[in-house]
C-alpha cells in the first residue's frame, strides 16, 4: 500500500510505499466438534460449577470462559425386576 497526501494538502508532502497490513478472519469452532464426550457420569450435584467442571474435564479442548450452560432436569426411571425361585 502507498500513502501520500491529497493534492490540496498543505500539511504533508512526499509518500510512503510498502505499508503492509493483514486481516484475519476468525472462524468459530463448532461445539459439536469440541464436545465429543457427552457422558459426564454421576455427579455430586447439579450446580453449574459442578457440571461445568465435569464437562471441561471430559472435553479438554473446551474453553470454559467462552460457554454458558443451561441445565435442565431430567428424571430417570429404573425398573427393577424381581424373580422368585
């Protein structure tokens, strides 16, 4: 790039050549490519800090400062079968 004064300039004279610059395009990572371990196992509680720590531990490349969690409760049902001999 070259920088030079406008023709009507009374402040600047001459010109500067070879001014360089670059632009950088940031492409965000898809979370589904980063969070590959979805099973966090049994946790002590459902507090955000507990869940987030487990998520980060299970997915080492995940940046915890750049995510937010929305925790929804799910009820799990277990069926026990009894048999008689």
